[in-house]
């Protein structure tokens, strides 16, 4: 196993612009909370946040002025980390992995507000919205051509990004990964947490008597790389990124399990994966939001796993100083923890007064103190009962991981097609929007009644959540896996989405525009986060393993499946359900038309299909370690022989993938599912590259012309490769932003 080191740090917070300034400020025990200046807070119960008031280093450039606030934060932190690691002009394979909940959200707010108020929206506010733009910008700005992933799991997003970046290095997908987290202060999140009544009117004080959280904004970045690469580059690393662990409570959409079972499992497994005992841990940077539910449950787990075993370790939360930076929290806290380890100086919990009932740990109150720090944990939690933790260490983890065979044991598909095998008759239809007075082409579900598949209460779930809940349930049922019957079974879930919870987001934005915060429906906000549906799926199907949502545009479905494959290879779980899901609304069609990605016509149905045609639905597969499937005598559809991920021009990526797979005479694919990226010359260039690299392929399938494209399409291609009559299939997926994924699948004989 490749040992992985941290070679570069970057940080932007309300406490300072840069690692050193932020770290010194936090170490002082002061807070960086002030009155919000970005919007009027008169109608809110609270008026404060940890808002960055200084101009960002990039704000003076013409390029940066067109970017979303979140992207400006991101690039500021990444540039510092790259400089710190001396990574400019690298000859190595460099991946880009981002964790975010709100990157692009200020742009979305501006665009939706202007449109709603009949103002002329700004085009930049439209093109900056998709989550994958954050990774695309970093890769393009610094010339990185390795794998790209954007994870969006609310407050665990960047913690999960760090773990998945480590997985990419261990599986030799890259030599170096720039992994970052960012989230701007947003009216949507500020309103959401306000209407849920869990914001503090004074700067938050985690674990103290005063309850409530304070929002913040910021970005952090790490450069991580294989130890041998750092040696080749003559870089002196900070320390080792030792290991990671993910879990889910499968308990409640917004509240943590008060018993802390998911958190307890998380830390136990993290220690085992890291080959460490609880006595080896010197410090934990806790999630510590300041809310009662989080602080008490989190403290109880530390007491059970450490204090009762005689290791009374110091703990703290930096959210009192820099606020809760949501998707950036894990990264911000990781950078600060690494700095504290280098200096052997503990991070204080700012604003601490008197310990809250149920909180009885050593919280490093207000003042830093010296402490020898060799092994430290950073942990974070999120909506949907999502848990993630990582360990940084001054010693490498010598544990070896063997390569595993990964098979597919379950499939599901909810698509506009009449039947999953009926790919000859197109499901693309003409749609007339009364609201926008325009014709569009799209592939919509004819009907979908979730309760005909799963007998649970879905009244508060939006349509995308229902699709994800049903499709994951059906795939698990098909695989013969039922975690409800075995409480110790840990099955993971990875879901890709291009559009996210589109309907819930626009409904919540309209509530903000029409009502005072106190009158807004609090149940809308939890449905607006990208991982909402997968969180619901974990609750319904009792999925207590990883719970990961990502967004890589049109390629999101296969991106999720590829990541699940790598996580199984890394020994995270023996089985993971993975795939893609999206929902369509007329508003989404209108926005894609305005961005120039699809065609529309006012007077007659659209004739040309030379741009994207969007679809909706869900498709999932159950990936399973072969030995695990064999032991339970599972039926096997196919084996995933290997995967490839990269970024850049699609024709070059196709040739790189074919070269990587190194096909023998009997392993050349009979069928290739193209990326279906019917935009400009992408599909033409892909086909030309395939004809050069694989001239003997007998069948090219372009699902775009049959069912359109979204995150569902490439996941559906994976399902079709399992149930069709082809032997070996190559499945490609690509995004407009240049991300590329490929999977080689062989039917089980």
C-alpha cells in the first residue's frame, strides 16, 4: 500500500487570509464572528456569522470577478496549497477532489431572484451554478489532468473528499491529489438553519451552556501525494494522511442518533483501519457545532471509547472561532489540526463558558496549550446521519491492502424507457411549457408511484428522494441483501446526480423571496441539500456504511460507480450500492436552454437533436467483493474488471483509457456505450477516437438518442451491460466540464 503524505496547505477563513494568519488567530482563542454584511438580517432572530470581510487575494483579477463567491474562496486556498507544495508545472498525474455544499449557491440565488423578479439575469450566475464547476475550474486553472470528483454531503463534504482522495492514491489513479473544501456564506443556508431554530444569537460556544450554531464561510486545501513521489520531488512533507472511515446513522434526516451508534462504529473502524489503539490518539478535533443534539452525543462517544479506557485526551471545536463552514468544515479543521500537530500546540474552543450538562470532556477551553501530538482525528457529521473521520499521523500506516475482484450482484432502473432492455424505441418526447411558452425535448418518466415499490411513509420526501429510495431498495432486493434483517451488516451507498434536488431548491428560494424567515416551512430546507435523497435511502433500507453524494455533471452516474469500486478495493465495505439519479422540472429545462446546452423553440417542436436532451429517473447497481458474494451464494451478473478516470479532451481521454486497460485479444469489448455527450463535437470526437483505438468493436451504443442524458444515463449503461447479451462492455461517461470516466465490465459466465 502506498503511504500518503501531506505536502501543501491552504486556508481562507474569517480568521485570516492564509494558513498562518488563520492559525495564529484561532490559537489566540478569539472568535472572528461579526454582524452579517452581505444581506439585511433585520427579520432574522440572529444577525451574526463568521463572514470574511477582507478582499480575497483573487478578487482583483478580471477572471475572478466573474466567479461565484465559493469559487473565489476555493481558488484562493488551492493556490496557497499548490505554492506550499511547489506543485506548479508538475509532470505527475494530479487529481482534483472537492468537497462542498454551497459552491455556486450565491450565483444560483442571484439568478433565481432576478428571474423571479422579472429582471435580466446575468449569464455568469447561470454557468457558475453546477457543483462540478469547482473541480473544473481548479483543473483548468492549474493544468491538472487526473481524476476529478466533487462530493456534496452537506457538512461532511470535505472530510469525505479527503478520504476519497486518499483512496485514489492507494488505487494508483493519481500520483498527487489536490483536495479542497469550500463553502460561501449563503442566504439559503442562513435562512434554512434560522427557520430550523438552531442558530445562536451570540457567537457559538460548543459544549458550553449557550446552545446554537454560528455559520461561517471559508475554504481549505491540501496537497496529498504518494510518499515516493514526494521524495522524487524533494518535498519535505508535513505528516502522513493515515486513514479514513465513513458511516451513516440510518436514524433521522436532520438529527444525530442520540446513542451515537454510527459515530462509535466510525471511530472503532477508523482505529482498526489505521492499526492504532484508542491509547495512541492524542487529540480529536470534534464536529462541535454548539447544538445540543450534536455536542452531547459526540461527547458521549469520546467518553465511551477513550475516557473509560483511561485515555483522557484533549478535544476541541474551532467552530467557535471560524463558525460552521458547512461543506468546508472538515477541510478547514484538517488544515488547522495539521498545523497544531506540527507545532505540538492544541487548538482551543473559543467562547467556552460553563460546560453543558452531558458534556464532561477536556475541551481545551479558550486558551491553547502545549501537547505532544502524533496521531490526531478530525471528525464531522451531516444531515442524513452522515459521518466521516480521518486520522493524521507522524508515522505511516504499514497495513497492506490486496486487490479484490468486484462483481455486480443487483441492478435496478427507473427510466422513461418502456422496459430496461427496450433501447431501440426512443422515449424522447416533445414538451410544451405553459410557464415559459416554449417547446423542449426531454425524456420524462410516464408515471412513478413510489409506494407501489416500497411501503414506507414518503410524504415529506421530494421526488428525487423518492426515486433514490426506490431504486436503491430495488437494487438491494435484487442482490438479496437486506440490512434490516442483520443490524451488523454495513452496506455503503454512493450516488451521482447532475441536477440535485432541483424542485426543492427552487421552492425554498421562492419561500425566501415571499416570506419572512419565521414563516418559512422548515421541512423544505433539509430536502435542498444534494445528499438528502441518499440520506433518506439509508434510513429506509438501513444502510449504515458510507453515504456519499457526488456531482460531476452528465457523467455523475458512472463517477459514483467508479468511486464505489475504488472504495471496495480500499477495503471500506464488502458491498456498496451505487448509481445515478435526477429529476427534471420545466425550470431546469429553461436554465439549460439559457445556458446554450439544449435547444428550444417558441412556435413548434424542436427538430434538431444536436445538443443535449435531458432525462430523469434512477439506475443503480450493487457492487460487491467477489469473496463476499460467493460466501452468501449470490447470483452474479457481471464483473467490473477495472476502471479509469481522467480529465481533458474526450478523444485523448478515450485513447488514454484504452491504453490503460491494455486489452488482450480475448478481452476486447464487443460493445461500447459512448458517453452520450451530444454537445458540439464531443460525441463525434469520441467515436473517431474509438474507431482508431478499438477498430474491431462491433457495437457502439449512444443512449442519448434513445433516452437522453443525465446522471442516470451512464448508470443505466452499466445496468444494460449486466443484463444484455454482450460479453465484454466498455462504458464511457463524460461531462461538459471535461471529466471522463470509463469502466470495463464482463458478463459472468
